[in-house]
C-alpha cells in the first residue's frame, strides 16, 4: 500500500511538473479530410452534424486548438457555392446538394469558434477529378473553359498552372470563401503540380510555348515553379487586401531537396517537392507570402531515406519568422518503437520531445484527425496525460498584427445551487484586427498572484462570453478573463472573486 501511494505521488508530481512546463502558445492542429471519406455521403445532415460535433469535442479534449477542414478537394465545394458544384464527398453525387440543404463550412466555423478553436479552410488548388473514371459535375467551369485544363497520365484532370486564367479563377474562389465566411486561414497541402507518373511528361507543352519560351524561360522546371509562385503570391495579396488577419498556410511534402541534389537540402534520399511537384516552399515563407508551414514529416525517426531525426532539424531552419509546425501521421508515430528505448512501442515521446527542443517550431498537426479521435493505440490518452496536459492558444501572429484588444467588460459571477457562472461583455473594437475572437478563463486560488503567463492556470478557451465553474473544488478563487483577437494578441485580464461552497 505504501509503495502504491509513493508511486501515485511520484506520478502526480511528474504531471504537475509537466503542467508547469506547458506551453501557453502552441499550434495544435488536426486535419479532417472529406475526400475518400464515404461516411458523410451515407449520413443525413443531422447525423453528419452530430458526428462532427463528436469529432470536435474529442479533438478539443485531446488538446487540439485548430481544425484544418477540407472544403475543396477537387475544384468542388463542401459548402453552397455559385462558382463550383457541390462535392460528391458530402452529398454522394457530384453537383447535387445534400438533402435538406445545409452549409457544412458555416457549421464547422460556428462549432470550432464556439469551442475557442481556429478553423482553417483546406482547398486543393489544381486537382479537378480523383481518377480516370471521374468526371466534373454538370455545370463545372471545366465545360465552359476546357482550354484551362489538362489531363495527365494518372487519369486525372487538372487546372493548367501556367495559365493566368487558372490562377485568377482559383483566386476568385478564395475571395468568395473569405468574403462570405469567417475562416481563420486558407490552407493547401502538397498537391501542386501532380505527383509524377514514371515516364510521363505533364502535358503543358502548349503553355510552355506560349508563356515559358515567350517569356524567356530556358528551364521548364524553373518556369513551372514560377507558375506556382505566382499563385501563392496572388493568394497572399488577396488575403491581405480583403481580410489581412486570414492566414495562408501550406503543408508541403516533407522533403524539399536532397543534399545530393542541392547543398542546401536535407540528408535524405527521396522524392523532392522542389523538382517533382515544382513547389519551392521555403521561398514562400522567406518572401512572406505564407504565414505558416506544416511539412508532412510522416516517416519514422529512423527511416533510411527520410529520417525524422534529419528532417525535423532541417525544416527548423526554414521558418523565416513565420509559423513552423510539423505534420505527424498518428498511425506511423504509434506503430514504430522509440529508437532510444526499444521497450517503448511508439515514437510519440521521441518526436514531441525533439519538436519542443527546436527553436523555430511551435506546433504539431495530426494526420488524420479521425485517428486521434479514435484514440489509436492510446494516442489521445497519452497526449492528455503528458504532452498536452493544459489548453493552449495558437501562436501570436505578430507579423500580421501585434496590438492587443481591449479588456472584457462587466465581468460578473452569479452563483446558483450547484455552480457559479461567469459572464462578461465583449470589448468594443473599431478595428476588425482588434475584435475579440475568443476568451481565456484562468483560475487562481485566492491570495495567489494573478499570472496569465501560467498555462496551467487556464481552465477554458472559449468563443462564448460565459463560463460555468461546475466541478470546481470548494474554496475561494480569483477568476481572470482575457480577450484574444484573430492574431492571438491577448488583452489585460479582468478579474472577479468567487467562493465555491458546494
């Protein structure tokens, strides 16, 4: 019994130590894709909403504070759009709205923001079909302007990235999204020029003659990268023009270039996104066009051709003052043994501990979020118990804005028979950049210094202007509430004393 008590005290002390070292600001994202996810088309809208609420509740419990929700997997729309047809991955049939009609994107924005989470709208820029037997839905822009599109050897149809018309149409789609929806970011993954098919050239010879050679390009690879650069820069400029707090995020393939190809590259031996997908991703953060990067470091730490031990430090050097978060595959992390201790049957600790040692890396994104909510091999339990023991705000996006909002107004505590409810008013803001987007609630024992830098004092991050203290132990407390804007600048705290008697 004494040994058990000692073990419990040691465990509690360890948890307390981890909480004290917890980060208050850390990006903790999860991708929720719809492409290839047949469950949505089989559900009624009401069933889908319940399913998504469950996903969000589980993800928040696991420490996640940002959802990367796929809304345009193949030049379609998982939301009502006048520009592109309904996605078959939502309704079951391309171009056909769900019955009854509803708006999954608005629903996800409302539900994430209510929980104090960010919503990043994930689009795929060029892909139009998902296979050789797939066809664009009736009314698709493909039928109005077939000259904008090409069909590659993989059987899929793509926008031709070389055409100004392609870039402009994608820009119009993004403008429509950010004008109509309160998204926190536009997100794109690794699909730029398609993954190469062996022995097959991407069919852009006509564009090369018209734009590449005519503009003086001598290397087709450089010209293709320039085409993608133009899209990224154009989207950046659009976000800055319309809603400058909306970020542009990219999740590239995990290898930029191998050192054997380029002295600046990583000590790896795999496909290179620079040469194969024509995506010069580090350039985009260096130029300030992209607000965060999430390289897909899905491989195990000891992978012979793409080692996490090599890639994690390499990408750390490519942040250029912007957000750098690492994308981890839940299944891969949880099925490979720790390289430092073979008695540990996963690499979660190994990866998270290395990530936290890297100066320019301030977050992680889990692929896919569904495996996190299913607690694959106990990953959710381990995150809650050790690596995400406290709630966290995403990093402060100081390059977009560094001015804090005003403090919340009229913070009051109202006691009832079994709980106390805190209520407050949102601060007034004449500038949209300083408008409160979410609130942080802190709890301190009476007499304890009110220190909002202590992550372990956070009891809730919410988009609502109230908090219920149910479950709190009896005693006298001071609650502090702050307002946080879209760039995660935080106001001074407002405080109120509360005595819990039941």
